[in-house]
């Protein structure tokens, strides 16, 4: 099974499983309905992501003002913030969302599965011939690739699915029960990867791919199957950390969530791709386009947009979604309609390419899917079909012909804000734009040559505590790295720092140091170990050292330290990661994380 492991900046060390602890109680259906312009959102919690550079102490203080307590989602940087019962979720979001310390703050919206009516009568799998699946199967059928199905669960006893299933997780219930509570997830899973060449039932697009069931939804007995932004983001993080190369989310509206976009970028940074459904509202959804995920509209048997399919500038691709003959709960088979089934058809096509060319990055696979899609409607990308209807046969030919050339191109990077010669004070928001031919792996923010913060998730946004430098002109530089180690530097932006001068006092306070990645728990493959430190005397005087099992691995100065640890070279079992921070006055503090390989 192919998998890519990477770690992004986090705050409080804890096991991955603990990120989902208490989720079942927090998501109880009776506790979370709140009307807001015909949209539902969860009561008692919101979603936030702090900018790189915000310390754990600063983050806690900002939330404490509103009585909030944060629960980090997996190994990503998005947090579920639990609020007291008397708090107004909308008011807290309004007060926090414009602060420079946060990348985003949003309500935890409820989203519905994107299926229309189902037809109990048998029909042919017309969609496979339409996308040229048989020609693509001559080269690969998805073997070695895991597709995470983020949905209502999967019927593990279904004869066309059980042979392809791998272990998953119930995010909503915080347990290992991934049985299907709505039936929707079983149908979606079959569209992507119902087992082929087994003489039973139907064939999915990628019939030899592995299916990872990740339950994010619950059954509303009156209105159908629902998930939340928080369960989707948690599910994507889980899938990315557990070896999935592809994730499918067939729930309308998720493309508009900043939390889901952040989790999708987390998976994309690991070489994966996220496919989501456009919705079934027969309207332009008005959502902004995003590069973090592939949004799929639905076509019908005449190769035109299905009448009920949503559309808009956010659509990336189109795929067959009408009368899709697939697996159903209880070992049955039915035809289903909806963008819920267009998305996994496209996801299955991506799995075929990854299976045939495991050396290709997720970004390369995405580019091939876009460039080879059949152009329908208005020439070029349009709001109905995106780049066009998926063409698995043409995509496979392009993937097989793609050169495996070494990456020598450095990323492009620039500081968008603040502007040069501007005056700043206190917590200062720094925005950076970065791009690369293969994808940006990390962006560092340097102040006067010292790294003060790092982030691996777009948009690249930092919160810089300017009180840590002397008043007057200070130089900001952003440095971007790609996965091949190529480095690009931005132009220097000089800003005038004007903070009130504090009284001088002896420094007896030790630095605050946190191992931000990894957290306590399981690790595998290449892991980026990152350290975050702060000190009352500023970042410039901090000296950092990183030890693994007592052996010094890296050292440096400033508030951040990163080390690429190849855990494949380590023995199986428990390993100790420890960091030591010493400030200019000689005060020292340490932090330790226990991980298991």
C-alpha cells in the first residue's frame, strides 16, 4: 500500500487518538441543531486555525477570554473549540475571525450527503464505458492505492466490498465501528472501488484499490444523512495520517469550509488528493474556487450536466453521476443518482493513475486529470464542467508517458503583507504567497535572519510577535522549500517596529518550548520533527537542541527548529524525542514526546 507521511505545525503534544476523544458526546444529534439563514451549525463549538508563530500560551489566552477550550484535530493545525453553554457561537466567531493570530475562524456547519433519488431497478454500468475505464484497466486497476471513503460507514459484509476493505475509524462515534448507518457510504464506496474480476455484482472504477471506511456522519431519521465540517476535517486528517492517497467526501457545501480546506491541503501536502461532490441543488453555489480539493459536478447518459447537479466557479471536474449502478447496504445493488457518485467515479480514476505510476505526485495526477478531461460546454474551464468530464483512458495514456525527471526548480515566494516601510506593533499578521511546479512543502518566516515561524499549509499566514525585536527598522524574509529540497527566498521587506518599551528587569524566566510535531502516538516513514519556542527576552537569544533517544540530531538558534527524521531506520517500539531550549541568560527548559514506530 502506497502512503506518504508528513507532519504540520501543531500546539499541544498528545496521541492522535486523543484528538478524537469525546467526539461522540460533542456530536450528539440532539445537541447540535441551530438555524442560521437556513444553514445548520453545531451548538457549543466552533472551528479555528491559529497562524504559524502563535505560541500555545498565546492561543490558550485568546480562547480563554471566551471560555473556549481547544481540541486539536489529529496531526494538523485545525482545532475544535468547545464553548460554554451560555456562549453565542456566531458572536465568538465575529470577535475572533479578524484577529491577526488566526488563519480562520468559522462555525461548525452541518452538511448533507449529496445524493438524489435512488432507482431500485437494475441498469448497466454505462459510466465505465463513457470514461474509458476498460482501456485504463489494461494498465492498472488501482492495486496498492487506498481510497478513504468519508461517509456514513461501509457495509463490511458486502461481497463486492469486503475483499477491498482495510481498517478505518468512526470519527463521529469515536470508535472502530465503521458499519453503515445510512446506506450512502456503501453506495459511494462501490462507485469508487467495488471489487473487479470476482464474478460478483458490479465493478468499481478502481476495482483493486483498498477502501478505508471513515465514518463522519449520523442518521437524521427525518432529513437523511448529515456530517459536520469538524467531522470532515477530522476524517481527512485521519485518512492522511493512516496511508490513504485519495479521500472522497460526497457531502454538499464542504468546499466552502476553511477547516475542510485546511485538512484537504494537509492531505495534499502528503501527496494525496481529495475529491468532493458539488451538490444537488441545480444552481450556482457561489463558492470560491480552491486548489485544496477537486470538486466534481455530475453528468448524465447524454454526456451533459445532470439537471439536478450544482455548478459554479468552484467546480474542477465533471463525472457521470446519474443512474450509477453500485453496491447498496445489505449486500444489494441499486442505481443511484447524485454528485455523491460523480465524485467517487473521479476519485477511482485518480487511483488508477496512482497505481500505474506510483512515482507521480498528487499534484501531477491532478494536472493530468484536468488536462485530459473531455471538454464539454464552453471551450476551456467553465462553471458547469470545470476542466471537463473525466476521461480515464486519456488520463492513463498521459500518466504512462509522463517523464520522471528530477525536480530542480525552486519555489517562488513573496511577502504580500505587511508592505515595505510600514509601521507595525504587537501581534502582526504576515501573509506570504508561494508556488512551485511540484508543490510547496514548507514556508519559513525570518526576521533579521532568524526563523520565527514555519508552516506547511496554504494559505501561508503567520502571526509575528514584533515585541521580540528592537524598535526601528527590521527585515522580513520568507523562505519556501519544496519536497526535493529546492529553496526560494522572497525579497526583503523592511518594516518599522514601534512598540512601547518595557522596563528592564533581570531575566529569570526560562523559555517555553514545545515539540509541535510529532505528537505522542504512532509515526511512520519520513517525519518532520518541529520545535517551537518563545522567551520573554525574544527569539534571537534562544538556543535549541533536539535529541532522539538521547542522541543529538539538530541544533540552532531562534524560535523554530526542524529535523527530517526517517523513522524507517529506527527499530520498532517506543522512541523518545526531546528538545532543550536555553535563553541568553542561561535559563533552560525541556519538552519530551514519546512515539511508537
